[in-house]
């Protein structure tokens, strides 16, 4: 196999052309992730940072889950690769010259594994509620503080983001052709319709949950730095 | 009303993020002190917010 064959087979054309946005994105990703590793947040007054929640080893799975997410795929295909710019656009500017292969070529094949990253993410979600629960007690005394509220809201946003996933929609009932032919078909159809409603907001939930988890992380970093940000609502 | 052309938004956002993160790194490895870090992080955040807001 010569070099050109290797390029055509494994590296999508989007990665080979000159694209400053892609380089900037990759630099921000590398610098951002190394910053997370160099500046870890220790547990502060019962709060555990959501980024370091169970272990740092889960971060690759969460990162891959978000990277292969259908909502983020649309964003990076349009804004970073500019390919395709719009699905319904007849005149696709320069993309007419390029062959759009979607998730069938080279590195983009990893997008097909979104389902498996979803399974891992579903297992991770309860840990966010556990962090909220442990933040309610300091030395066996019940305290209800602003940080706990933020951790709970963060957990709810992440739950909604995971539950509105397109892969979960397929898993619940999207892959079925006939609901009346199967047992409990009406119930499954009902569940599928409700998840479909949630699925319409997947893109917003993806961005809200990402921004909010960064906000909670910055809040806890502020607490670690000694800023007077915490408010106690109730102490028993 | 958009004041900033969208092709300039991403580079300015990138510069803002880089100023914030690199000032953190420089402080960590004792190149600059805490006061200088606060100023450079504030400048970085202002650039970052301007790139989003304008």
C-alpha cells in the first residue's frame, strides 16, 4: 500500500486540507485537557468536582461520548470542517468539489461507536447524584448549601442530556417497524414518543450541560482559591 | 446587530482562551506572580467575552 492509498483509506479529506479552525480546535483541546491534568481540584468542604467525580479515567469515555454525539457532529461538521455547510443547501459552496463520506471513512468511523459510549455514560450518571448526596453532609451534620444546588442542577442537566440521546431513541423504539405487532407495543410507543420530544432538545441540552459543568468546575475552583462564594441555606 | 465579522470571531476567541490558560501555566511554573496572573487572566476573559458577545 503506498502513501496515497493509506491517506484515502484512513484519513478523511477534511483532515488533509489547510484548515486553521481545525488546528486551533486541536490546540485548545490539548491545552485544555493538559490544564485539567496539571491543575486538579481537591475535595473542598464536602464538594467533589464533577470533572474528577468517580476517577479521571472516565474522562476519555465522556469525551468520546460528546465527540461522537449527533448534536456536536452537526456543529463541527458545519463550523470546523465546513463540510457539509447545510444539509438542505442546493449550492453547497466548495463542498460540491469534495466527496462527503460522512461517518463511513477513516477516523470518522469512530462516530458509529456512539452507542457504546452511551452505555458507559449511563453507568457514570448516578455518580453525579452520589456527589450531590455526599455534599449534603459534613461530619454527619446535614447542611444545604448553594454548591449542593449547583451539583444537583448539573446532575439533572447531564441526565437530561444522556436521556435525550439519539442512540437511546433507537434503542427504545426507533429500530422497530411495527409497534402493534410486538408485546407491550403501546407502552413502548408511548415511551418512544416522550423520548422523541426530549430528543428534539438534544442540541440545546448538550451545550447547556457542557457550559454548566464548566461553570460548576470554575465555582469549585473559586472555593478552593478561598473566594466567599458559598451560601448556607439550612444547617441541622 | 453584529459588530464583529464571524470570520474574526474564532481567532479572537482562540487568543482569549490561550491567554487565560497560558497565564495559568506560567503562574504554575513560577514565571509570573499572582498579581500579574490576575491581570492577564482578566484581559483573556474580556477578549473571550467580547468575541462571543460582539
